[in-house]
């Protein structure tokens, strides 16, 4: 996925996470904390690729990481997320108080990158160092980024449309209501109209 796609996907993720109330901190968080924090880390996993947007600006970090792990290796795994969270918790000076919604936005941005790369044929090694690739290949980057842009913008639209304040889980929660909404839309779309 392109840098543009990752940025748009991260915006969609931040809007959805806040409106869906994925965590109490995100649900009650400040938009000006959640969205910028998400954008701050949405390109970070590609530090393992010296020709990426971030890799070109931080070659002194990107080149050693690329040599050690290759592209879409460690930095695209859940282990990297856990290591980053642990390192951040240990290394942040106690004088710095980072709001919970900002911290969760930073994690969300990183995870959004990994989720977006799962939509490509190459997938990601979520369980690195295990080499299994997790993928749902909806996007093929070799055919340009028009489909990628359209999908990511559609996700932003859906995230903005998503009703805020829905019960989080259970029979009447947002996952069930989202599935019902999609099913009803598909039925309406494919059912012949009787009106002339």
C-alpha cells in the first residue's frame, strides 16, 4: 500500500475507533489527540524499507532495520507492537505525561498500517518470527492506487457514517448491527424494484 493509502486508512481507523468506542479512552478522547497520534505512527512500520516515505528521511535507521529484518518482517508483526509499547512505557520520562487517548492513538496508527498491508497480496507476518503471512488480498499495488484510494476513502465515509454511542458488543452491539446493515443494503441493492 502507498503512503497516501496508509494515511487515509489511518484516518478511517481513528474515526471508526472513536465512534465505535473501541476503548473507553478512545471513545472519550479528544479528536485533536486521537487523529494526530494515529497519523504520527501510521507510516512507522515501513521504516524497514529505505525507499519508503519514512525510510528516505531516516536512512540511518531504515537501512540497518532493512538489513536485519527485511521489508515486511519484524516491523509488521504483533511482536513489534508489543515491543514498542513496552519500550515506550519504560523509556518515557516520568515528567512527560502522555494522555491515554494519545498513547492509544499511537498504537492504533501502527496497527492500522499492519491491517492495511494485510489487504495486499504480500500480506504481513503477524506472528513473526514465524513466516506465515496473513492476507486478504483485495488490493494489488501493481495496478496503480486508484482502487486503494477509493477503498480507503470509502472506509473514511463509512467510519463517519457509523453511529456513535452504540453498545460495543453483544447481540445488539455494533458488530451485529453493522452486519445487519450490510445485509439489508445488499438485499435492497439486488432485489428487483416493483415501482415503475
